[in-house]
C-alpha cells in the first residue's frame, strides 16, 4: 500500500472530485483508496486537505511521478496493536467506567483477564433519566449526573475526540469506537467529533462486548477503601462488598472528591495546578463568519483555541473544550454547588457555540495542602450556586467588564437549562482572576473577531477543567501499593476523552506485559 499526502480539494467539491484528483496525480485509474486523514485549511481559499491510502505498491507508480511526488508519496503499513498476557494476569478490578477505566477494562477483557467494573453511577439509560430530571427540575442526583455514571464525564459531552498526543496506539482507540458504532469519519477527520448521542451507544456496545468476554459491571456501587494485609492491598471495599484481584485500577475522574479524601490518608496524593473561569457563548453563525468569512453547511464546524499569556497578569488564560452548536450544561455532582460545562449532539446544529474561558491557578490562589485546590473548587461552586439561587448566574460580557448586573439580553441567549438569573460574576473569583480574564477577552477578540462582543454571554462557573490533585505513580503503579494503578484524568495523567482512554490502554499493556510486580 502507498500513502499520498497533501491533496487539496475546494470545500464544496465531493468525493468524485477527490478520486479524479488522485487519478491525475498518480496517473492510474484502477485502484481502491481510503481516506487516512482529512483536515481543513482556510489560509489560501477554503480547502480540505487529504491523505489517502491506496491499494497499490510504490513500484506500480511510474518513476518520474514518484520523483515529482517524492515529499507526498510513500509506502504505507497499517499499525497493529500486538499485546500478550505475558504476566498471566487472571483478574482485575476497575473502579470507574469513564474512558480510562472502560478502555483499560476492554483491553484486559480481550486478553482473557476477568474484569470487574465498579461504578458509583448508573448505567447510561438510567443515567439519562436522572440528567433529564436535572435539566427539567434542577434536582440533582449526587451519584448519577453529568460526572458520575457509565461512560464517565465525557458521556454527556461534545464528544470531541481530539488529543495532542502523537502516540501511535491512539489509532486503536478510534478503531474500537468505530467497531462499536461510531461513524467511520472519526478515523480520519483532523478534529473528530462524535456527539453525546452517538457516544452513549458506543459505551453501551462496549459494555455488551466486555460482558460477553466474562466481565462483570456493578453499577450504583461506590469504592470506599482498601483492605490491607502486610502493607499490601488484599481487597478493595465498596459500599456493597469486597473484591479481590491481581490488579486494582482506579479510574476515578476529576470529581471524586470524597474518594480523594480517602486516598489522601494513604499519602498517595499531591496537589496540582488547574484552571477556573466561565463558559462563554456566542452565536454559532458569528463564529463561522469570524473563522471562515462565510457560513455554509459544507464547511466543517467553526472552532477556535485561544491562549493568552501576559506578564502583567498573574494567570495565563485560555479557551478550552469548545463546543460548536452546543449547549451549556449543569455538571455539578454536589447538592448546593454549581459548575458548568459544554456538550453537543452529533449534528452540532444548536444556535450558539460555547467554550470555557479559564485562568490557570496554583497554590498562590488556593493555598498549600494536597486537597487545597479541591477545597477551593468547592468554595467557588458553592458561591456560584448561592449567587444564582440554584440557577446558573449569567452575565453579558460587557456587563462583566463594567461590573454591573445585566438587565436585558442582547443577541445571544444563554442555553443553560432549567434556568438562569442575571448576576455579577465578578463576585465569584479573586480579583486577579477576573482581571486576567478581562484582559484576555480583549486579546482574544483580536484573534476571533467578535469574541469579546458586548452581547456574548458568560455563565458561571467552570471549575472542573482537570483534577486538582495527582495520584503519585511510577510505571502506572503507586509506589506504596504495587498492585494499585491510578489512571486517567482523576489521577492527573490525562485530560479529555482520548487521552484518558489512551492512559487506560497503556496501563492495561503495562499490567499485561510490564515488569510483574502485582
Ligand atoms: P471520568 O470520565 O470522569 O470517569 C470516572 C468515573 O469514575 C465516573 O464514571 C465516576 O462515576 C466513577 N467513580 C468516581 N469515584 C468512584 C468511586 N469511589 N467508586 C466507583 N466509581 C467511581 N473531553 C473531551 O475529550 N471532549 C469533549 O467534548 C469533552 N466534553 C466534556 C463535556 C462535559 C460536560 C464534561 C463534564 C467533560 C467533558 N470532557 C470532554 C472531559 C472528559 O469527559 C474527561 O476528560 C474524561 O471523561 C476523563 O476520563 P476518566 O475516565 O479519567 O474519568
């Protein structure tokens, strides 16, 4: 097989045009090809740029064409994930069924390990009902919500499947997604996206396969503590029983605050910087105009990623988890506290686009101690809840800058349900954070025209951008307990669906093939 790169196609042309262009480039007619990568380039005109894999060999291509295409044509070999259960591991208990736990469990089960998954939240379908109730009535179920339940925090998300990692094993994660119901385009899109609607089915299909391989799920069951024998973990204790296994994986996510308190007593934690801020909403149309100069359903979703570091301010500020055509959702897991995040459906056709605008913070803001960042999150989320009286506190961007409570909305309406109230968001964070965000908004407006428009909407608060702690590990294990594997975002080693899934896969490989210590 060969790979041909850098094939530029105007945004409004179809696959037939792509085939004709490939035929012309390699001067061949009789071949099959599949798209390997597809990206979008708005620098000179609006073009999709393809890499395609063709079922021909280099020798099939005329030498003068090989010379002409020398930078863009090469032999190609598919990556294979070859893993063996060299350590003869028989059983593993996995706490948490988010991407990290799910993908670790999936690979272990595939390799003949008996996996037991402990999940404090409910299975996806029941979880959907609890979240619908939260959206309709504002009543939160503390164990079944946007953070807790089958599939983890990403289940009710935008389902962006992007990651900065260049690890070749990432391709297998996308293959597994597709094998369980995700659309094939995630295999090659530069910014793959699946949406909460499709992601939920993928998660259920993966569960069915894990169960068919002998895996057992325990929903609505919470990991509470360890049972120790001679300084080693001999069992884990849940609110419903005890479990023994060769390996124990903790894939807790960044919201398991009660569990972090338990782990702290074993000296397994250290504090880690994270970021806090607000969700910002614009009209989707305005972001498309700013990014492409036009709107068209043939163009990809218009996104941005902005970063401002200014030495005159104490915090760098960046946008995060951008959801084109998405909605702002209540992502709290604690009664009397509020935090928000963004989600979207596969079609991304909502009226607004949103993202988090967050400022990096460290112990200068939240103080010293392993759990100081987490305590700060709790304090901020309580303030936000109180400021909104249980609803989301919302402010027009101009009013945030001027420090007055909004009286009337402009062009942009908040998407948060079940409701919002106007409030002055300046009251939530320490002044240095507000100042840094205000300054950054102005700079960001220069990069995406209209970003700091008066009518943009800010909703409070975005606090769970990543874990405020790290569970110390080396070779995926804790030093203290060699059969304990903390992974994913809650352990502080990933951020996002794909990097968490990858951490899960790598941990499973370590358990199966690494130096056997458990
Ligand atoms: P989690 O997904 O948080 O899973 C942890 C699991 O552990 C949870 O199911 C929890 O119930 C369970 N658990 C915790 N404590 C216990 C216990 N004591 N006992 C039993 N079970 C326990 N990322 C992206 O890449 N793209 C996006 O579009 C995106 N959008 C998001 C939108 C929202 C609304 C949210 C909240 C997050 C979004 N993220 C997104 C972030 C992404 O979801 C997380 O990075 C990812 O889910 C982390 O994976 P994880 O497996 O490490 O943890």
